[in-house]
C-alpha cells in the first residue's frame, strides 16, 4: 500500500522525481507519458511534470473519468492501492475525513463539477481533497492533489 503524504508524495515517490524513478518505483511504464504527465489509469494516479520532474500528484477514486489515452479512447481510473494515513480512503464522507485530519484551511465550492461531478475542494497544507457528488446524493472523497507547500 502507498501512503498519501501531504506535501511529500506517494509512498517512496517524492516531488522532483524523474520519470525513470516513477516507472522504477511503480514497477511499470506510464500508461500515458508526455512531457507534462505520467499517468497510470489502472492504478488511479498521475504525476504532473515540469522539466522532467514531478511537481504535483493526483490520485483518484475508482471509476473517476480519466480523460483519454494516447489513442483518444476515453478512460476511467482503476483502484489506487493506498490511503491517507492512518486509514482514510476514497469513498469516505467529508465528516469522517475531518474527524482524522481536522478542518481544512479553506473549503472551495466547485460550480458545475466537471466530469467527476466534484462539488467541494478542501485545502490542507500540501494537499487538496476533492469531494465528488455521487448518484446517491452523497459527497465522497474522490480525488487528492498533492503539492509542495510554497510551490
């Protein structure tokens, strides 16, 4: 399991890592690789790159729309094997996340929500949590964006 660490990275992958390092630690080549991104559809994670180094990481809930692969075929994310320590996982309700992490520094309402139907973004130091509105009317943790504080 990979730990999602605010302001640091995912498991052993840290900000500044090169694509070769990502692929070695993920034990597979990127499913989609450009100069701007290394994306793993099945593992529900993407690494945003600048000058060949990781500057942001985005992790997604299962079945969240993932855009298109290199051939233009629409994709959805698979299952991320990890959590925010100690045991916060995708699909959890906002109150359960706040119980462990405390309240966010800021809550951003999202108009429209895009393809993931994201309705709220909760800002923490080094991490933004996206809450998606599901068909059953519940807001659930749908995405995590990691960044280096101050970057």
